[in-house]
C-alpha cells in the first residue's frame, strides 16, 4: 500500500496565519495539539503567487522535492514560531521522505529526501512531539492514518 502526503505541520498560531492567507486551505487535526495543512496543487500555486519575487534568506541544500517558494513562505510565517514542511512518497515499501523545519524564520532542519525513516520524526521532535513508548513521532501524532492527500480520497 502506498503513502503519499505533504504539507505543513504546526501549532494553531501558524495554521491560523495559513488559513488567513489562503481561506480554502484544509486543516487536519493531529495529536499533541498539532495541525496539518495539506498542500494540494492549488495551494502550492497560491503560495508561489504570494511569495513571487521574495528572496530566500536561507539556502536549501540537499535533494528536495518541495519548492523554494514554500521555503520563502515558511520563513515569513515563522518569524516568532516554528513549522515543518514534509513529504512522503512510498509504494510497496520503497520510497522516500523529506522534512524542513523553520523556527523564528530560520531553517533549522534541512532533511532532504531519505529512503530510510528519520527526517519527519526529526522534524516532529523539533515541534515538541514526545513519542509514545514503542512508537515513533510519526505514529504518535497520527500521520500513519493519512496515507493519501485529502483531495485524493
């Protein structure tokens, strides 16, 4: 079975800003007071339009699928907060994941595409997630229940 999701995970203050900037954005509650804003194509296009021409303060290194305009937007909305952009793309046990965490407008985790588990769990830890005994942070917040983007259902 496949797993393909992407979006921004943050606490309510950041998500409120996203909802204000993009009124059609869907918000999915997760455990430990986190919220996930899936980023379907229309939202990525809207973010691109909003940030077009803005300079990226922190260069992105490594191999990433997410686009520089997402990075510019996260720099802007985390000036006094923290948020993570993440992606998963697995099918039949093969695939990769990536995560980037911005705190106070600065890139603090740049975990490019990795075939082994880790980048998303590392990012969730920076968001303050405490993994339950015997579970990783990904499962603790409930992301294992979301195998596809909401609009793909």
